[in-house]
C-alpha cells in the first residue's frame, strides 16, 4: 500500500487550510458590509464639500488660491497611493501598483520626477524596493480609518505643492464597482478641477469671515483630505470584497484537491486489500 | 415662519439632515445666529456647540470640533471636522508621517527578508511544477 497514511495526512492538512480560508471568507464578507456602510456614510460630506468648492469657484472671489492655478511646465509630480495593510486579497494591490508604475514610467520618460506618498503597508513595502522618492508614509489604519490619521501625510504633499516642489498631485486608488469588480484608477487632486462649468446667472459672492483667503485655504485643504479619505474608505471595501472572492476560490480549490486525494486514497486502499487477499489465497493454495 | 434646509456632515458620517428654523453656531469670529433667507456667507467654526431649532420647534444640540459653515438663503451646510485641528497639531502629524517614511527607507533588513522569501517562493513553485509534471507522466 503506497502511502495510505501520507495521503490521509495530506487530506486532513488541506481540510484545515480550507477551514481557515472559509473562515476568512466569512469574516471578509461581514467586514465588507460594514466597510460599504462607511463608504456611503462618507459620501454626503464629499458631495457637500464639492458643492461648496464649486460655489466658491463660480462666486468669483477676489483671491485665487494656488491649488486652483494650473502650472505650465511640470517638473515634479506627487502621487498618493492607497493600498491595503494585509495581503491575501487577490490582485487588488498588484493591479494598482502595476498601473502606478506605468504612470511613473511615463513621467520618467518625460523627465518628470515623482514623489510618492504611501498609504498602507503594502504600498510602503513595494515602493521601498523601487528607486522612488518616498516622502510620506502611513499604515495600519485598520478597518475603520479615521481622517485624523492621514492629515499629516496629506499635509506634506500639499506643502510640497505650495512650496513648488511638486507641480501636480495625483491619487491612485481602487474603485469599488461591485463585489466582483474593483478597478484601479488615478485621479488628479491638484491643481483641483472643481467643476467650473456651473456658471450662475447673476454674480454673487459670499460674505467671508474673517477673510476670503483663510476661508478658502481651509476649505480646499479639507476638500483634498476628504477625497483621499473617501479613497481610503473605499479601499477597505475593495480589500474585503477582493479577499472574500479570493478566499472563496481558495476554498473551492481545496475541496477539489480533497476530492482528488480521496479518490487516490480509496484506490490505494483497494489495491492493498486486493494484494492481501491474493497473498492469503496463494498462501492457502500452497499449504 | 419660514424654514431652511440644514445638513451637518462630517467626513466620516452624516450627522443631521432636515429642515430647521434657526441655527446658532460658534463661528471663528464669534457666535452667529442664522435665520432663513440669510445672505450667502462662509466661515470657519470653532470647536463648540451647534444649537438648532427644528421644524417641530424641538431644540437639538450637536458638538463639532471645528469645521466650516456655509450659508445660502435656504440651504445651510455645516462641514464638521471629526479631528481636532490646529496648525501645530497638523505640523506634528506631518513630521511623524515623514519620519515613518524615512525609517521605512532606512530599514533595509525587511527588504532582504522579502527578497529571500521571494527567492524561496520561486524555488518552491518550481518544485511544485516539477512534481505535478512527474505525476502526470506516471498517470
């Protein structure tokens, strides 16, 4: 009998793995629900602040903020990349990194240098290995990220922009389309393109208290932060969805493997019984 | 008495949405009271209470740790901060994030581990492939 016991051992070890992947799948499914809830909870703020910013843009304020001014030649770009902290979530991070790398290569071709801000430990590890300028990093935000945790990293990028170290700022993030589909994408944060088409029929302006400059400064920083925060919350939902799908297919693969091994085990057992029988019969015939 | 629509939202959740008669908020220049048909105004808020009187003459209190108040004649939006903000605090957070990035770059040990693990993984994958092809040949 060729390794009946070994096959049995293998089956039980695969069964254990399957238990883990099944548990992970269920945990991811319930976390995904919560993450989706947070995603929709964060949406009103993003919508409102966008409204206010576009009001500002159409209200013709006397002060033009640097975030709103396009720069002609771009020498250096900033890229904020949102990744997960943990792995085992399919190709979610890999796809995003591939896309970001393509973008970085394109920039390098045009001799535009890149500053990277990594959110999530996977992005940190990935870009550490590459020859890129990592200027800010934040990770271990957990399943319910708070805007408090990312203010610092965003401030570095915004300060760089104001100081003229970078001329454009982009955000690379995963878009949650549905449970089965997450798409990596890059959006431009700065100079911001708050919709300017919305022209009002009459000219009006706000009363700014204390003055337009400080109000607009304040608001635009929050606007960028809310975009990044929205991206982070969305990324958690993407992570959970991707993990759920990856673990589901892992569990299915495990059952396939178990079925196959069970068949091999049965054959081996049958073979050993046949052999024993024929030995007994042969032995009896010899007596 | 006329009413206006008020939304209080923070980056993390929607706090209030509905029709109100009056709003009292702690703006940066001092307390402001807003009634419907107020002229458009925009101002930062100090950490403090927001007192509203709803359509049903019910008084409600909310606390915000700062934010922005935007007033349009019939729509008022309060963008509340959940984080406690301040120039120094933000600066400290930025410095911390930068430090982490520098540490991450300086820490090469993890790098080597990752490279080693990758090499081992490639080896294991190759072995697995070989075993599989052998198995097929036997069948």
